[in-house]
């Protein structure tokens, strides 16, 4: 028995020793990392550095693209440069394009309406006081030729003036054989005075001669059309008494009309007097019209932030009707300063529209540095001209032949930010303690979004669903142009959910012409925009007002934004336009 116990103890000791030795071997093996693991790239978020994942993707907090976080030593780079391994650059999908010179073509879509050519509109007045005995044109819309009678006025004053003329002529006949020169000159002066008075009362030379030939005065005066055209407004009725100078009719010659367009600030550099404009109207599908720009308003409307552009259009067949909406396209070739030009000799410097990270007029691009073996990118501030299709014109900051990053540039910027280097989101020129409130550029862009919203609100208050959809399209375009990189970390966190709400409701408004669905989308659109303006600031010229209607949304209530103090309810339109009351106001401020 004792021998058996000794044997068992020996085996146990041997097994324990083997296990300990083997365990030691396994532990050492775990401490040796494979080359693949040592070179593994960690992906992080520039806004939330605490997020570190082994694979590329989206940040689980803000849904921005993750960027590679490299370990190891880099070359001695400049303050605006970042270097990546070839593998990291490939994973980040970094692509570059050569800066080139080429022909820049701009194409803009503007909305407008057909209107009268004001130089071809005439008002027909009553030349003398009296009573309208006959109206030869009894309704608006009638067409008249130049010289057609439009009305006949009874006037005792006219009768007295014609009688004076006839008596003066008779007096001159009686003294025609007299040698008294003074009497003859006096009679001739009286005749000239009577003729001039009748002329001032609207009688032409032919009518005055007819009175003299007839020898009998008349108490009726016929009013004639001064031009060929269409009666667009009748302002009197038969039997009505009128005074001298009172308007009777308004006549417009529609053989030439104006197309009135609204151009935003960003559109103005691409417009020039004489530039040709092509457009279509919904009332004549398939027909295309064109005309030159004859006037660009030098003053911007402070409410809509637009300038009026006037286009002269030939309308000999009269098919373009004043008041119809038009969809216009303006095409131009731009010179090296971004201005419309017929001379394409000065080809501008062009970069793809995806290359710049825009922060107002100035922008940041990343350029591939060919002097390094590893992919190295350096940030450069550039001055951009207008956008020309899929390109931007570069006014300053780049040279032809350089390689600019066109895909993955935001990831490069994020990598610089993590390394505490100057980047678009944290320029090196900014102070350590920036002032409160959003940047003026961001507030200006948000103001454009507000202007489009106010047109949506006005259109729905007038039951104009088609105009609301058109304004919603502009709303989304302006919302997409808002540069969120102008915001700091905290503001960015606030903006992202607001952007989601604004985009979703804007799409719902644009894609529906049904007023009910449009108004349902407005329920959340107004409050979301109000929260954004309250947070980031409002630069408008007037006080902004928030209104509430308790009966909207099936008596659950609904809010909206407007500028005027008088209620203009967009949820019920003209049927209950004044339903609602002001609940809040927002004065111009830089935000908080």
C-alpha cells in the first residue's frame, strides 16, 4: 500500500511539472504578436476620439466616416501635413485629381413669371370731366387697334369750347375785308386759343377740323386707343361721372413681354446684361422660349435675399400670358475670374467640386505632396470663384498640375484634428477662446434656408401647393449647402438631429402636391428650424415670429414661423387665415 501511494505521488508531481512547463510556453507564445496584428489600423472618429474600432465604418454617435488612427513614427512634417501608410490610404479610399485649366460652363436654374413689358403699357384717361355715355369696350381682355374708340363722354364744357371756336371763326369771316389789323390778329389769337384748348381735352387735328367743317358744336367726346393691344383693366362703368385725368382703361401690347426672374446672391456673379436665357412654361409643354437679359436689379430684397432679373421676350403670337410661371436655364462660359464671357481664351483654373472643404468664400483643399515616399497630404487655403457644373473655379491658392484630394479629404482633415494640427474645423488662426455663437458664414447659410421656408409658409397660407413644392426644392438645396464643418463639437451635436428633421420634412413637402400632406410636413419643419435659429443665431433684418394654431393637426395644435405681425395660418389657408396667435419672437442675434 505504501508503494502504491509513492507511485501515485510521483506521477502527480511529474504531471504538475509538465503542465507548468507547458503553461509557461503558452504564456510566452501569447505575448508574441503576429506582424498582421502589429500593423493593424485602428479607426476612430474626429468628433468622438473615444470611439476606436478595428474596421472602417460610421461613428455610432454622429454617423460620420471613421478615419485611420496610425501608430508609429512619422517623418518630420509641416503643421498642416499628415502622412499615411499606403494601406491606410487605400482603406480610406483617398483619390486625387490633377488641377487643370479648361473651359468652365455654368448652368443655373431660376424660377420666374411672365409679366407685362412696362414700356408697352398705356393708361387711357378721361381728357375732360363729364359722364360716360357709351363704352365701346365693356370688359377687360378685349383687343383694340390703335385709333379705335373706347368710350364717349358727355361734357357741357366741351360744347362751350367748340361754340367759342365756331364763333371766333365767324367773327374772323366778318372782318376779313376790314383794314383793321388789330381786330384780325385778335380774332386769330382767339381761334388759336380755342383750338389749343380742344387739343388739350383730347381732340386731335382731324376731330377739330371736323367741328369747324360741321359748323355745329357737339357735347360728346370720343376717347380713342393710343396703341394696339389688349385691355387688361377696365376702371369705369357706363353712366359713371368722371373727372379730368381719371383713368378709364389700361391697355397693354402683348407682342413683347418680360420674364421676371429671382436670382440669389450666389447666382449674381454668373449673370450679365445681354446674356441669353432659355425657358419653358407649364401652359405650353414642349415649347421653348428665349430672350436676352436687359436689366439686373442693383439692390437685393432684404426679405427674400434675391435680386430681380428682367428678360425681354418676343411674343408676336401672343401665346405667353402675363402671370404664368416659367422655369429658366441660364448657361454661360466663364473667364478666369468667374465672370460670364463670350471669349474663352482665358481658361480658368479648375478643381472638382468634391475637392474643397468650404468655409465661406475661402476653402481648404488637400494636396498630395510628391516629395515623400509614403502618401503625404498638405492642407492649402484657396479662394474659390463660382461653381461651374461639376467644377469650381480657383482664383488663388493652387497651380496647374498639383494633385488635389477629391475623395477622402474629410478623413484627412479629421486625422489632422486628432493630431491637434490646424485643420478646417480647427484653423490655426483661430483664438483659443472663440466668441460665443456660430460663425457669420453659418448664420448666412441658415438665413438662406429660412428665406426658402418663409416662401413655403406664404404659399401654404394661400393654398398654393405647387409654389410650396417649388419653394421646398429650394429649401432642400439651401439646406444641403449649409456647411456643418463651421460648427464646433457641441454645436455639431445639436445640428445633426435638427438636420435630419429638416431634410425629412423638406422632402415630404417637395414630393407632394397634396395640401394636406404638405401641411403635415410643416408641423415639424417650423419648430426644427426655430430651434436651429435660436441656437445658432439669426441675422435677418426684422424680428422673427413664432405662431401657434390650436386647431391645426386635428386640434392638437401646430406652430409656424413668419415675419409679419398679422396671422397668416398655413394650416388652413384663406378659409381660416387669421386663426392663431404669436407665442414667441426672435430678434437678430449671433446665437448662443
